[in-house]
């Protein structure tokens, strides 16, 4: 199999349903890759909050930069660069940026993200 390489500049940015800005890095439905998961890069500006939402898939967030908090169901955890958090399928979640720079993160969704598997709760 040939090498599959991308950069963030290769991926168009879009506003997700939860109002974070995303760039899909790898997605099995959009790229000729044998994957069960999808991987996206996201940002959330200072003072912003994503909408409360729930996915049928599990998620793993890795936070690259920024300071904030992630709420999963009734549990609140502070996030900073280097924080990794698992969100189980069905976990109600939202992210808040408490700092003065963008929160930047990678999000792995398994099985791969599909619009019909996400519900915006507000």
C-alpha cells in the first residue's frame, strides 16, 4: 500500500454540529483507507462552548493546546495540553474554552463518525 500523507492545509475546515471547527484528517468513507475509525482535528475559540451532544460511537480526545473543561454526563474535568480523555458511546458531552487562546485537539471516533450517529441536545 502506498504512503497516505495529509496536512491540515489539505483538509477543508467546517463548522460541526456541536459548533467546533473541524478538519477531517482520515475517514474511511472519504479516503481509500482500511480503517474502522475516523480522525479529526478541531479547534474551539476562547470564551466559546460547544453544544451538548451525544454520539453512538466512542471518542478519544487528545488536547494539543488551550485550557478549558470537558463535561461528560455529570462529570467535569479540566483539560490542558497533553490531556487525553475517553468518551464512551452515549456520553453526553460539551467542551468549554476557559483560556485566551484556541483549544486545539485531535478526536478519534470509533466506529467512524457518521452524521446519523450524532445528536445535538440543545
